[in-house]
């Protein structure tokens, strides 16, 4: 597993922001890409994903605090100070700019420590998941709650019954197949230390829908996927358990820079060290 750094940027709203889509990641992504361009930083080699902690069509009001997580490569970690300086001065078109949102703090998501200008981040490592692992293997069942769309490419050779343009991605019926769970586990991003094989763990039920948020309000391009719940039975495989726990933080499938494929296992809230959206 390559070194990966998770840093949470905390912003304070400077004005009311209305007309928001359900998912905000495209707005954040556009702003940060503009900032990278201004700072002469390559967005795709420095940052492998982002995760907003707020997704709602409710207006953002002045003084409201917003949190968004950036996933940094080694190069991105080195360039973080340059990026934050560019964010503070980038006011390109869009609702999210330096005029509407002020960066007030950086937090190391792994350690939970607020960072100063030196910004010393802790690499993400599976040892920070040990308490969640101990909890998960005790459970007779648990739930993967996808709060951002899962855009999961189908395995080679598998043909979907869907006739939609999105037929190369998993739809709800895909999870009826016994190989669906190992394929899901092996699609955890930035975590290729081992491959999960089919085991006795079963998918007990699903409650999923396909959502198609627009890439841009003026365009017809969609970047949708599945949201909802997948309920699983008891986990006996250590590899499967670790992949599913890590997937909460790293995401699954395509389009990580648009915050797709993130979920949480609510049964692990009492054991987690690294906070997630909608976690107490």
C-alpha cells in the first residue's frame, strides 16, 4: 500500500450559498482544480480523492463550518502548503470560491490533530483500524451504507441485464451473485496489499437505488452510481474484514476526485479512530 495522507480542510462560510445539488463534490473538485492550476500543481498526481462531510440541498449560511477531506500522495503532501495558499486566493466561477468560503484550519484525519504551518501528517495505515476489526468480527450482521454513489465497474466478462448507458457498472441485481462481495472488496482504492477470494460471507439483503447527479447544471453528463445499503452476514475472513473496514476511508470504485464510492459501517461508530461523515 503506497503512503496516503488524509487531511481535513475546515472552512467557514462567508455568505449564504443557495441552489446546491444533493452532492457537493463537483463544486469542491472544481475549486481545488482551479487552485492547483494557479499554484502550478498537477491535480491528478497530487490528489487521489476528496470527501465532503456535508451533502445537502439545504442552503449554507454565513458562519457555518464545512469540512472536506483531501487524499494526498507523497507529492501532494509536499505541495499542501502551496495548495492552501492558492485556495485562499482562487475566486473562479462557481459557488465555492475564496470569497464564499474561508479556510480556517487543517486537521490530520488520522491523528485528529489540528495542524500548524509545518503540517506534519500521519500516513494512513491499517493499524489504525484494529479496534474496528475486533468489533466487526464479533458481529452476526452489519451494513454498508453508501452515502455517495458507488460507481463500480463490472468484472471482466460479466454482462449486465441493464440496457442503460451505465450498463458497464454494477446495478442492484449484481449483488445477487456470489462473486459480488470479493469484487467489491478488491475494488477498494489504494489498497492492493492482498486480494479477497470468495468465502462463506453472504450478502443478506440490499436496498440500493441508482442516482444520477449531473456533473454540471448546464451539462447533461452524469456521474451516478448506487446509494443505499448492503447488509452482510458474519465475516470469517481477516482479509475481507480489513478491506471492508478500509473501504470506509479509501472508497470503492471509480471517480474518487468526485467523492464517489464512500460508505460507512454504522455498527463500527463506537470503535472508529478516524471520523467519517455522519459519525458521532
